[in-house]
C-alpha cells in the first residue's frame, strides 16, 4: 500500500471541456444531426462498456446503450451543466440498467452459464500480450469468468459502485451523482462490495 | 492526532485506497500501515481485488465494435423522426399549458382577444441558409403583419362572443417573400369552419418577413389566439428541430 494508490481520475482542463461540451449540447438541442452523431460517438464506448458490466451480456448492453442515447436526446433540454455530460449520461445508464436488470436477472438465473457461454456473451478476455501458451490463456479466462460471477452476485448498487470506481475511475462525488445517493453511502457500498469480492474470490 | 487502531484503519481502508480519506487522517493511516503487517496485508488484498477486476474486464470484439458503429445512425435517425412527428403534438401541449396559465389568471381576463406569436426559425424552409438554425432572440426578428386587419376577422370575433370561449392554434411558415405557406390548424376550441376562414384570411395577409443579420429568412410561426388580455411576460423555450430560444410575445396583439 503506497501513496501512489491515491489515484484520482485525471481531468482535462474543465473550463475548455465545459465550453466545447456546452456548444455540442446546444447544437444537439436544435436537432443538428451531425452534432447528435458526434455526441453518440464520443460516449458510446463508455456507455456500452458500463452497460455490459452491469448487465453482463452483449446484446442486452447494446440494446440498453441505444435506449440510453434516445433518453439522452429526449431529455437533453433538462441537462443544466451541473454535472459533466459524461456523469449525467452515466446516471442515465445506471437508471436504465437498474430498471432492466430486475427481470434480466431472473431470466439469467434460470440458465446454467458455462465458461464458453460467458465468453460468448461478454466478448474476449483482455490479452496482456505476454503469452500464447494455451494453458495460461484458459486459466486467465477461468479467472475472468470467476470474477464476473462474483461481480454478478453483488447487489446492483454495490456492483455499480465498484465498476464505476475500479474500471471507470470515477471519484466518489461522481459516483454519488450517478447513483443518486450521498457520498457517505458510496463509501460504505464500496467497502462492502470489496469485502464480499475478497471473500468470494478468496483473495488473501 | 491520536494513532489509529487496526479497527480504525480497517474501517477506512477502502476509502483510503481510493484517495478519498480526509487529509488529516491520511498521515495516521500511512503511519499505521507502515508498522502493522496485518493491516498492510488487508490493504494489499483490496489492491488485488481491483487488479483482478480490471484484468477481467472484457475487451470488445470486432463484432461488438461493428454493432457499436451502427449505434449512432440508429439513434440519430430515430430521434430525428420523433422530432418531426412530435411537432404538432408539442404545439398542442404548449397550447394546453398556456390555457392552464390563462385559466389560473381568469380574474384578470377580459373579453378582448390576445394574439400570441410563436416564431420558430426553420432551417428546412429557408434554402440557402446554414443548416444550423439561428435563435430568435427578439421580437424584431419576427415577421410583422402588414395588413393587420386580416388577423381579426369578424367571424372569429362573433364566434368568441357567442361561445364565450375562444382558443385557437394555427401553424404556418412565413416565407422570405412574406407569404404564408403550409398553414395548418393545430387546435381549435370552436367550429372548424371559423378556423378555416382564419387560414384563408391569413393566406391573404402580407407580412414583412422575419430578418436575421439583415436578410429575410423563413420562419415557422404558431399563432395562439385566446380570449384574454393577459400577456405572457417571460420568454419560453420549446424543443423543435431547427428551432431554439422561442419567444412568446403578445406585442402583435390586435
Ligand atoms: Zn493494524
């Protein structure tokens, strides 16, 4: 444990980001299709990735991403710039995913998920580029499937908090806004999520 | 500050790892972790969980990237279609909203008629101008009526006095030549015959076209007629493709 762990997301110059963002939003509000396309393209990867983490399946995540952007444009008039556009979109992703995962989870539980199924659903496991050794590859895939299973068993809000923190690198304040809860709640949810993951994954 | 116990540290480890511990506690945390191997191991375990999560995050496959590439096309075309479809409905809702406002202010209404103009700069009907529409910022940009008598046909006034109620929303485009095109009845609280008469009369009306940067531009206009003299004071915005910052103004009241 070192000071180096106190990593906060590196932010760009907020003033200029804000200005460019405000201009893009203003153009989208007028129905400028090129601006709308630019907005989708700027955020689609992060939306899809988060949806995939929260729902655990490619087609579901893709479908959710589409819903999220439709909602973004339908409610863009309500965006006041009190959060960055990115955080505002995160919030929409989470709300949509929360609504959807109730029935999605029930459906998924009825199915037995094999490793191959898992990989077909979520895509490929990252390749650190070290080795082509098939055994290592298989092992890594198994570990990844384990991690995903453990993540999947967390309550939705804990899973969301840990994904936003560890994978998307959001600050507590941004996570709090995205989840619509207080910063203190984020803190305790993260602590609990980590504890449970530790136990499930038997990380000593 | 007092030294932290193992329990103090354990309760703060997760936030400390995220750099979200208050500054005054950070030093005590570091001091304890440097001297307590049990807590340091706990911290290491949290670190490992994070590493595992990031290492297991799926990377997108080529198929997924292809699907994603179509996302913006699907979204943007659907949103554009919705906006086009929603236009009359939105005007209808706007009208209902104002109706409520007026109803709330009924104590101050009179039998006089009030004309409300909603002008929307429409890119589609102003060929040769930038696709990005310009905001209507003040009343000078609105088309001005050259023959204002046409706005209050006798039939309309008598309809108002007979029914005691009058609400009408008409939509149309005032072209750069100052003529009315695409006139459409959005909503009327009375006989459609009267409304049609209104459209005929409006079609004969000549306008001084709206102008932007000194050039005449085509604008989409909605006329809201209501049996009231109450003037909406604040400008209001509604969403519309090719429109932005719409002013409701009663300045052209007859
Ligand atoms: Zn200790």
